[in-house]
């Protein structure tokens, strides 16, 4: 009855007007929020698309920098560099040239003008598909017109992929505490199943939970925060060994139901029941049942206990709280013990082991056994289910930590190809890749998850390696603003390091005052129990010491380096900085006693972290005034390092600033920039 009512209502709704612009080979589709070039989608971040739309809306007119700041960065603390960077990236995407512009012309010291002829349109787009009764395949508009020219063609009930859908937690109606884990478990499974339908851009569940936390939790507020047009809402009831699940796809704005589902059966069949929810959605929407729902795969498990262990493990892991990681590992291992063929559990275990390893990555002797185990478990997941995108993405992530970057890039590309609408896969591709590919991947991450601040860090790393410090600064200011909003809201994935990196960039440009402010901000945000919290607290304190040393505030520098060594007693750079500060403060004997400690640390690093060892050797030579030898060591490091981001901080390393302008160091940074193309 519900489905029939939906179909009748569809005939009575007016067709949706499509508006947009044409210029050159491009079509800008405002309704679907996309740009096509000769019919093919063009990759643009939301910010660049907004910039293009604003210029097109004022085609032929001068658009001042102030107007762009008000329109695109309202109330944000950004500079003119942010505009210049965005315009430059938009020009690159459109294959436009600043010297001979076809589309965007710079008006010196004023702003920009869109100079190409623009055709604005506001029309009814041909119907792409009709609504078919449940159980019958939907026909395309062309096919239906050919077969039934006298019948009224209904507007599409299925949104285009550009429209997004968010899956809310399923309500535990009976309040059974033993079944409380199913609230998130059902939502996770339904999210994956809906993604396999291929008709929606599915919002990541992590983002949904963040939106619930920083809004009033209502459906409208959550959907507005996520930019989601549709939502899945549902509930479940348990009675002894049975469960009933109900679900509905709704248009959030209108409240109309697109599809309903109701299934019940024994809890032991929970996996089949969850899949039936989305199978019923597909049937009501006139879609074929996705292949992923036609039969189980190794990514799933027939065991309810294994599934529960897996779900509870992820709840621990996604806190990114180091105190929760051991329990996550234990729960994933329990899931695998129950079902040794559970591919998703192997990906989770690899991720948890990687998190535990990453907490030690800045130690002189990191927990390499954990990394080896993570690689093995991720490889096992791929072997169990070669079509599981999460397995490939996880494997790529752990391979990067082992410096197997070339292999990691190939594996990450496979994950993106298998599941091209998942922001996590693009993030992991960006983590593995370098140069332009990293920037493209990070921009794709931001297009799918605009508030994922660490993507800005990924882009800034490339700019730093290229020596483009102004570009890095622009990106970091944008990312830091996002990060600070995340921290204020208590989001699950607040980035770390953006203020630290911005401080180093400013220090390299001689701004000691702002650098100190940024390092202090980083230290305030780095809590010790968060993943990477201790590391970035140490980074911030060490960098503040280097900044104070450069400012001639030697006693304060000594205090900072001492504090840094309390966090990481074998941090080589802090030992170097402490020796320099002590010497400058007149404590020659104390400074001299550090040399033996440094030598032992470097010996250990050569075994466990050879790239870091070479960088430390270069810094030791540089601070000893041996610039040629330091440059030679750094050049050798870059020539022998695996492809990727090795030694990417060279242009902004505080302990190497005295090398700037020397021939040997210039050769090293040129090699680094070439690697970052």
C-alpha cells in the first residue's frame, strides 16, 4: 500500500527544474552540484565549485577579492592568498592560463572577471527513468517512450548519485541492553548495503555520528549538517530469541517515504534480516537486488558472536583513544577466532594493530612487530575477499608505515576503483601517494568529507616539499580553522599537527611571534591519550624551543627542550636543541655531555628508522657548522629513500635553517621538490 501511494504521488509532483551554465566544453549543473567537461565529470572540491558558480553568476563583471571573501569564506580568518590559491587551482582544472586566459582574467590588485561567453539555462531535464511497480524493472525514459508513447512518464523517485543519504542509528525499542550493540551494527550493515545499490552517495557513518553530537540530534538538523537529502531511519525490537527490524528511506525536507521495509525472524539470522531490509528498499524503488545481497561473502560471517565482537571492536577503535585500542585488538581477535574466514574482522584487526604501532612510531625503537602483524592481517583480508575495498585500503595504509609506498599506492588505487564514493579510501590513497596525486586524492576526500581537516595537512606537505611555503600557509590556515571547529564540537576525527606545521612554515619565513602562538595552540590541542597526541605535544614543545633559541631566549629554550625530552627521552632533535641552548646559555659542560647520548640514539635509529637517522645526522652536521657534509648526507638520503614523502620537512626544519642558501642544501631541496611533482 505504501509503495502504491508513493507511485501515485510521484505522478502528481512537478518535474524538478535543472539550472546551470554552459561555457566552452563545460556544463555546470547547479541542481546536481557538478561540472561536466564534454559529458565527463570534472573533479572539483566544493570550494572550487562554489568559486566557479560565483564567478559565473557575475560573468563579465569584476568580482572583487572582498566579495569573494564574503561569499566563500564568511567569518573565516583567511588572507588574499586563499583566494589566489583557489583561483589557481580552478584555472588548472579548467586548463586555463593566467597569462592568456580564456575563462578567468585577473584584474590587478582588484579581483577577477569571468570573460568567456556563458549560456545560462533553466529548463526541465528529460526524465532519466520512470518509477516501476514493485517487482518490475524500471525502464529508461527513452525505452518507456518508445514502448508507451501515450502514457504519462513519472518523475524519478530515485535521486541521482550526487544526492546523498545518511543512515541513522536504529532505535532499540525494547531497551534490551544485551542487544544495544545492534543499534550501530544494523546501521553499519545497512550503510554498506545501500552503497552497493549504486544510486546514492552514502554518508560515512562516522560523519553521521559527529553530526548527531554537534547538533540537537534531530533528523533535520543532522541531515542539514551533512548536506543529506535522504535518510534511513529505523528501529528494532527483540523478544527472546527473535528480532523485528523496520526501516524507511525518507526525504528529509518533505517527510515523504520513498521506501519501507519490515523483516522479522530469529536473531541467529540477523545478517540475512539486515540484508533483507535493503533488498526490500530496492524492490520498492524498482531496482534489481544488489549482487552483494544475493549471497554471503568472506567479508561477512554466519556467526552472531563473531559479528558482535567485530561491532564492539570498532566502537572501541573509532574512539582513537589509546586506552581503548587494546580492547579493540582483543575483540577483533575474538571475532577471528570464532570465524577464521571473516575478512572484515581481519581489516579491523589490522587497523587496530596499526593504531597501536603508530603510537610508538616516533620512538627510537618502535613496536615493529605490531606493524608486521597488521600487514599480515590486511593481506589475509585481501586474500579472503579480493573485491573488498576496505581490505585494499587498509593494506595500503599499513604498507605506508612500512615505507612500502609504491606498493601502497597501487593497492589504494584498487580500493578507490572498487568503491569510488568512500572518503576513507581517497584519504588512504592520499596518505600513500605523493605530489599531484596526493593533492588530487586529498581534494577528493574533502569533496566527500569537507570537515576532514587532515586532508589539508596532506596537501600542505606537498607544498612544503616543493618549497611553496605561501601555498602551504594558505592551505594550513584553512585546515586549522576546520580543525578548531572539530575540537570545539568534540568530533571523532579532529586532526592534529596543523598548528604545528603552520608554526614551522611561519618560522621558516622569519615570523617568530606567530610561530610561538601556533606552537602553543598545538600543544593545547594535543591530549596524551589521543592517537598521536603525545607525539604532537612533543613536536610542538620542541618547535617552541627551536623558536625561542632563534630569538635568543636561551633559558626558555632549555626549558622547552627539557620538557620535550620528558615526553620522548630519546628524541634526537630535542637533544641537539638542548645542547645548542645550553651552549648559548654558557653551560658548556652540560652541552658536551649530550654528544654520547646522541651517538647512541643515532646508532639505534640506523637499525629501526634509517630515514630518520640520516635526517638527524644532517642536522648534527649542520649545527656543527659542516654545511657541505650536511648537504651531502641529505642528498644521499633523498636519492636512496623509497618513493614518497621522505624528509619532506627539509625546507622548514628549524635545525637546518642555517643551511639555507648554501650550495649543498640547495641541491638537496631541489631534489626534494623534484620528488614532489
